[in-house]
């Protein structure tokens, strides 16, 4: 059952240099209890998309539907219910927690804002601390008295206090030591299995995406260029950008050799994106059509790719 549906959503904002189209016609859905990962280089629009889902940035066009209700037309009660059921865990646990508040107060604030009584708040604080593997005594301490991994556990506990249906995970382990990243990933998986939560995972680490999600979407300059089943997408990628991202991943065995035709150049500015397929200036396989026509997302089995090379003959224009 679909919990979140993003339908042809665009986000534009004006800067001194002009209009930036950070998200350009993105469509995707998240089922209850599943993890959908959004992956891409810095500047591809994945964090802006997360803000749109959370209601922290305005939608220029399109719509976002949560639990069957359009977020743009929700009344006050609907908006309040949406905020209860959609929570977030941010990248940096050092800046996402108020250093002046004890952990008990940090966890209590969302519940108090939604009208929970003192006894219910106290019981829920103990419950979520146990869920994330922290002792009851942690409630009396301040954030600076914890390690980075423990702080992220506190941030996860705060996201759980209101018993959400969807949590947006914005690079949840990238600021942590390598030695504890697996612990946080396993914790998130255990919580999902126990509570049936859905995750929208924002990441640039392909190994994390392959481990933590069953479906993934690859973004480039505001557009989704490939989306589908993670195993298929990473096993037999259709889009040249996805292929290049995978070739750039370091292999643990130095004896393994593979093609190193990595993408060249830098990602273009969202102020003046290339015409046609945004990736064509960096693509070694670009056709004439790629320079002038935007390729649609075309399904091939469990994966859809926006590439004229991956499109069936009936959909693809003539080659160069």
C-alpha cells in the first residue's frame, strides 16, 4: 500500500543569478514498511526533495500525497497529523540536538507540542531510549556527554517519539566514524522490522544504498534518471550515469580490474542546466537526441531509466 506519492513535483527558487530549478518533475512512491533510497552527487537535488516531502520547502508545481491526502490541501488538523506521522533524522547529530537541553527535554518536546500529558511523556521517553539501545539514565544528560553514534541514537529516538509512519533519513551515517556506521544501520533496520516504518533514505554512498534499501532512485540535476529494484539497478544499470557512479566505487580487492571510463567534468549549475538530457555533456555515449530532447522514464522489468539508449526502438529517436 502506497504511503507517500510524489507526483511530477518541481521546486524552483529565485537567486541573484536567476531561477534555480532544484527539482524538476520528480515522481516516485514509497510503500508502507519499505525503504526507498535517493542517490546522486552533491547538487543533484536529493536533499531539496527531502525538504519538499517534509514540508520545509515550497512546491512550485506537482503534488505530494501522504496516506491518500494531498499535503497542499490539508486543513489545520490534517497538517498537524502529517507532522506527527512524518519525521526526520538529519546528517549531523552534533548540530541537530539542542546543546542546552537534557535528553529528556529533547525527546519530550515533540510530544508536548502534540498535547501529551506528563506521565505519557515520561513513559514514552523511557520506551524510545530502550528502542535505540540507550540506558534510562541517558535522559538526565546533555548531548555533549555522548559520542557521535550515541547522539545519532538520540536523534533517532526523537524521531520515534510520535510513532511516525515515515522517517526521512538525510545522510544519517555520513558524519559518523566508520567503526559505528554499521551499528546505526543495523539499529535502523531493527526498528523498521519491529515497527513497520517506511524510510526515505537520502545518500551518496552506494554501498549504503545497496545494503539498506530494496528500491533506489538515482538523481541528476533535479531529475530522476533511473529508479527501481536495488539489486537489478546496481547489477545491470541502464543509465550511463548510474553505470559511472558504480564504476567509481572503490573495490576491496586491488587485484580486480574493470573499466575506468569514469564520467568527466563537473556537474552543471542548476541555474543553467544543459538542454535535453542534463547528463549529455558528460556522457560518452550521447546521441544527437540527447542534446535536444528530454528522455522519458521507460520501464524495463523492475527498473525504469530516462535514457534514449535504454529506450525501446519504438520510443527512441534516430541515433547520431
